[in-house]
C-alpha cells in the first residue's frame, strides 16, 4: 500500500489496496489534518451480490471534552463547508473506545470498526437528544459548530452522525431551514445559535 498525505490539502490517496477491509488512522503529528480517517469500507462479497467495496472517509469532529463525533463521507473536501453536525434525537448512541479515543457511534458503525480489526469497547450509551446543542470543532477550519437534531439521520448507516454542508446537500439545507423556522424550540435550542448557522 502506498499512502500520500500532504499538509496543504489533506489529501489521502490509496493505491493498489489488496486487503478486503482496512482502516488507516493518520496520526502522524507532522500533518495538520491527522484528524481525518480513511476507512476502506469493504468486505469479501460474492461477485454477484451487486455491491462492491467502497472507499469512504471518516472525519473526526471533537467536542471540548475530546469526545469524537465521526462523520462518514464520500466527499471529504466538503468539510470546509461543514456548519453543524446532525444526530437523530430519538436514537440511543453508543459511547465507544476506538483505539484509545472515545467516539459516539451507532451500533452499526461500532461493529464495522470491530470487523475491520480495531480495538472497540463500548463504555456507555447516550441519547441523541443529550448531544443536541453541544459544540464540536471542525478539524479543518477550526470553527466551533453545533450539534443539531435531524430525523433524516439513519443511526445504523455509516457512523450514525452526519456532517452538515447545506451548500452541497439539499437535506442539510432543508433541515436547517426547518430548525430556523421554529423547530429549534421543540429541542430547547437557542434561537441565536440556530440563526447563526448559515
């Protein structure tokens, strides 16, 4: 395997990946974007199954306590436009130790990481509604961005947490407009915080 990571653009490229499933965490302190995790989300599947391994990226957003809110994406370059994180307010998420870090994940995401050889240990649970209103740091821009509720989030798909980029994703834009239109009150969110997200 060959890995190319550049400071300027945080580009992570794999060439000639031979293993069916692998996860690389770029923890090299010389690279500014080491918070980006590349997940080769593949398993051995029958060729007629209709699906094949996919290359996806997990971007680790962190709160001030160091809890990681991992967001799976096919388009990591959109992290520059991430203005909030979405969680499903009614779902019970797992608090999981992944390679000595605490992550909040859906069960599916935790089992996928374990299947790919990572040390994964469940240490607790948290309701999505308890995460709403917290602030996390965008690992690329350094901006503090809020955690908001969205019913379109599927907690058992990917990590169960979604990076919101309203400029690129209609669901993100519509959900943000709904919150700003008055839905924020249902979740006890501060109107000023919700309105500050563009």
